[in-house]
C-alpha cells in the first residue's frame, strides 16, 4: 500500500521551480484579485472569476492577452446563444439538452477548422452555454440571473489576469520570433548550400524533415505573438508569406543525384560557399534580414549572368534561380519586422480537415446527450455539474493528438483535485477567518496546478486540477461545509469523465484516417492542378499544398520518407507548369508553336486522372516542339513527362 501511494503521488509536480516562480506568483495574484472582486461585488459564485483566471493562465504575456480577448468574444457569443436557447426551450428539458448538445458540437467543429485564438473563441462559446444553462434547466425563471453572473465572472477573470500580466510580465515573443526566423533561415541556407555542393539526397532528407517541422512551429509562435505585439500583428501576413516561400525552398526536393545538370560546378561551389557564409553572418545580432536578402539577390544575378552567357543552360538554371528567389522573398518578408514593406503580400491559405471537425462535433453532441440521459433518467441533482464539466472536457481534448492520454491526464488531475479540495475544505478552511488567510491557503494549493501548466507533459493534468479544485472548494459569501454535497459534486466530475471517455471510444480519433484524408487531398488537388493548370494561381496553390505536406510529415514522422512522395511531386508539377506558362507567354498566339502548346495542355488536362497517359502526350508535345525548333519548350515538356511518370507510379498505390 505504501509503495502504491508513493508511485501515485510521484506524479504530482512541484509547486514551482526557480524558472517558473515568477509565472506562478503572477497567476496566483491574478486569481486572488478576481476572487476578491467576486466577494466585493457579492456575486452568486465569487470563485468563478478565479476559475476563469486559472483556466487562462499562460507563461507568455501574448498568450494571456490574446486568449483573454478572444475568450471575452467567445463568452459574449455563448451568452447570446444561451439567451436564444432559453427563449426557445425553457421548461422543455429534453429539447434544452439537445439544443445545448448541438451548439456545443457546432462550436467544437468550428474550433477544429479555425486557427490560433479564433479557435479559443469557438471553444469558449461552446462551453459557456454548458456552464450557464445547466442551472437554467432546473430553474428557468432564474436563467437571466445565471447568465449575467457567468458573464460578469468571466469579465472579472479576464481583466484581472490581463492587468497582472501587463504590469508584472515582460514582452518576449517578438525576440523569440526573430530568433526562430533567423534559425530557420540559417538552416535553410545551409541546406541549399549542401544541395549545391552535391551532398546525397538521403543525407539531405534527414536535415529537411526537422527543418520543415520547425518552420511550421514558427507560425504557431506568430499566432501567440499577435496578442502581445502590435508590430507582429501588423506584419503577420508578410511573415506568413515569407514562411511559405521558405517552405517552398526547403521542400524543393528531386530524387536525382544531379539536380543542376549543365551548370558550371565552379559556379555551384561559389554559390554554396556564399550561402554558408550568409548563414554564419546571420547569426550575428547586427545582421538583419534585408542585408541577407541583398546577398541572395547578388547570387541570383550570378545565376542569371551564367544563363545569359550559356543559352542552352538557361532552362536548367531556372530551378536554382527559383530556389534562390524563394529564399530571397522569405528574407524580404521577414525584414518587415524592421522595415515596413509597401508591396502587397499574398495571403497564405491553410487546409482544413472538415471530416475531422465533423467527427469532433458529433462526439461532443453524443457526450452531451449521454450526460443528459443520465441526468434525466436518474433525476440526479448534479445534472448542471455534469454539463459544466463535460463541455470543457470535450473541447480541450478534441484537438489533442492523443485524446486517450489527454483524458488519462485529465482524470488524474481530477483525482488530485478531489483529494486536495477535501483536505482544504474540511480540515483547513474551518480553521481560518478573513480573506487574507483564505487567499494564502488557496494560493498554496493553486501553485501546484499553475506550475504544472508550464510543462506540456502535465498541462492538461494541471488544468483539470485547478478547475476541479476551485469548483469543489467554492463557497458563497457564507461558508458551507456539506460533505454530502461535496461528494455529489466529486462524483459528478467522475461520471462526466467516464461519459467523455465513452464518447471518445465510440468515435475514436484515428490518425490513420487523418493520414488517408491528407493523402486524398494531395492527390485531389494535384488532379485539379493538371486539369486547370493555366487558371490556377500557382503560389497560393503551392502554399496550401505545402501546408498539407507538412501536416502529413508530422503525422508520419521521419521514418516514412516514401509515404509523402506524392506531395513533393505535386509541388514539382506546379513549378514545372508555371515554367511552361512563363516560357510560352512571349510566343505569338497564332504561331504553330503556340498552337502546339495549347494542344498539349488540353491533352494533359483531359487525362488529369491518368497521369501516365498525360506523360505520353507530354513527350509527344516535346517531340513536336523539337520539330518546330522550340527546343526550350521541348525540354520543359520532357521534364514534365518525367514528373508525370513518377507521379503516376506513386498515385497507383492505395491511399
């Protein structure tokens, strides 16, 4: 028994460490301020404001401010929805629960397709209805009071945490974002330099995979920094466009060992050395992105001079020029952190998994209906608590990569919360009197959960502990120590967890389905590219396809290098079609060469679903171009045929 207890409590994190002490102290002060205001305003549930703070705590100031603002937006939307549901279904319990479940499912679905803090607003709009309308089902005549109380508590929590974070924390995201951008640019320059120096594709792949993942993580930092820095907020589109250009340069991977045939090896070595030196200079704090972009522009001039002096190698130099262009454009966009760009940047589109969103929404609806059935059939007086726990649990776990593990952490945190709340409420709180002692006592218990939220491994456990503890120890203006009511509430938490677990078992989150959906989207958009290549805006198409490829690589990991080959080939096809359009743009539309190009494009588009046949027509067009003397277009169509043949072999595999 002793060993079991030791192992069980070994999972409890420390109350703080030297690194997290200031964060824990700020969060405790903000929760205490919200609790004090709740008592001063004589709210029905003064602990609700503190619960809002504990749900919002983040070590980063930008995350606190941004999340707080969107939480207020989500709360207002949720309150409006709660008023509408109350007006429609007051005194109709079954319809009331169905309406709550449909609204929660809709919000969870929206959360799954939105990004950054917009997803936070959808989450809060969903579980605000669960928190506010549980008591209204029991006493519809008091619905208005419950809704106003809930909105007031959220406002107190958001304002308290934002005030404390603004006064006692420093802005760090702008510096972190700049360091991350420098890091990925340096590694991208070194990767391109290694490619130019003739390093093998297998060795480059081991560098490319973590670099692609880290470029994607910079976008997450960008989303967090929006709430902290007006500079980041105003330059977000430019930086996102720069990240898309950088991904394009990194993901430009060919399977051949000589990607730049016909180009002078001395020129390649010269550019490779310059890129390595550029990476070393960018690590200097006095070197900015604009100066780096000027250096890349000079390297592009070397490539263009070589292409002009060696006309047969002009087409072979285009790919190297495109990679340097992508790197240079990325650096120019990143320079907007220091120098505002007047040029309009393109908007980057991101793929959305609507099937996964629908599955998350249906799961939330089923969980709500199951909790409602338990409440309705048993007549249990803790039905509102069931809904109040179920809403946040479903929304917090839905985006988790491993919901089963997240639910286990949630349950473990709830178990610790029940034990801590019982100790605090029935052994310690009766011995104290006055708000200062109450605050010190609660702060001692809060600090464990707040510190846990600073560690990704224990974050869900810490959130469950904080909200569970604060809910179970909460009292009104007059303290009440009813153990039966406490046990009832604790049991409601456990039952809500079991219902949530049942919902995730009925509709599990299957990574294999997500992988198949991403592969299907890659193939579907590639066929659309081949069918409508002349009408597609290739930069936007490539950015969206790159996002799918990055998501696929993150799911597959570095051990499955061949499973994402279709994504690489689709990007190469887009770039090759773009080269064809660019090289054919200056030809007289009535000339035989232009008519041959139009015929070849129509045939390739006709067989978009059969790329092997499209490859045959591309070779046929290449031969016709050679007979007409358009050797530069003949080479382009020959390269296109090779890419179509490679894609045909990949597309034949099931997905």
